[in-house]
C-alpha cells in the first residue's frame, strides 16, 4: 500500500514538472521562424544616379560608386555641342534598383553629317589629304593609283565621292593618287605653254607644228604627239607636237 502511494506521488510530480516544462519551453520551440538574409543590408535598393552630360569614364565611376554595374556603352548620333558625353541612360536617373544591377549608357558620337570639301584635297600629298579627312571626322577607305604625266607621284588627283559641303560619317572617302609617269609624257590636251614646260622638266626638246582646226577649244592646245605617251626615250630627244589653230596668226614659239 505504501509503495502504491509512493508511485502515485511520483507520477503526479512528473506530470506537474512536464506541464511546467511545456509551459516554459513550448513558446521558444514553436514560435514563427525568423529568416535572416545572407545579403543583409546589401540587398536594399539604391537610386540610379544621373550620369547624362558626363564623359563615359566619369559616368562609369559614378555608377560604380553606388554599387551598380556599367553593363553597356552604346553610341548614338547627336549635336556637336554634346559630342563625347552621355546623352541617355537605362534605367533613367532616380529609378530604384537592386545593388549590383546593370546600367547602360548611350554616348554622343556627334552629327551624322560632317563638313566635306573634296576639291581642297586635290594637289595635296596622300598623307596630307588623309589627315584632312580625319580632321573632318570622316574616314578614308584607301587609295587608288594611276599614272599622270603632270602630277608628281603620291599627289592626289581625284576624290570619291565628289558631293560637296557635307558627307555622312558612314560614307568612306577614297583617294585617286598619281604614280608619276615613266616614259614620254602625255602632251595631248596641254596648252603649248604647259607642253613646253613639261618637255623641259622631262629633258625633251619640243618641236611644234601647227594644224588648222575648226574647233576653237583646240586653239593653242596640243592635239597630237608623234611619239606615244609612255614610250621610252633618252634625255635630249626631240618630240614633235601638233598644236591646233583657228586663225591665220601662228605667233612665235
């Protein structure tokens, strides 16, 4: 009987202790869990800065200073006054975006059309002409070469395209450059005065002959040469040149 009473007391005591333990510990065990982000405060959004009007380098520094990433740099045509600076951005200034988000910038490469004066390139050496083209912020696609009896080697004798005043930056410029001239010069089409000068520079002795012509535009100009242009010769050789005339006065050569 005493054992039964003792066991009863122990059972009641255990039940009381279990109740107390459950009352105290259950709230801490079964409360709603709290999740702590591994990013922490770094996950808070940031404001996209305004980088319009800045250079690309300054824009990149400004974007990275607020823990954003410069994603792309794209070019657009725009006014000359803001050439080289950022004219647009995505996302726009003031937008809220997560840290580490990408930002793209669009920078001004200047007007689509630039000043262009092809005639001013004629008579320049090819290197000088290409520098002039670069100063206009256009680009040269290269050179074509052709012999010319009057223009020295390396000098520009033609330009393509030949439109004036302005040219699109997407249109390349090509130069036609003289290779000089080997052999007998081409005299046909030159005035008698120019023909005499070319002959002297080539160490040739010109012998002029007149021929009546009904074309006033040929008057005083070489219309034929007896030795074809490009033929080999020895300095001091003579060459007969036929000069057109439309009147009876021949004049003095």
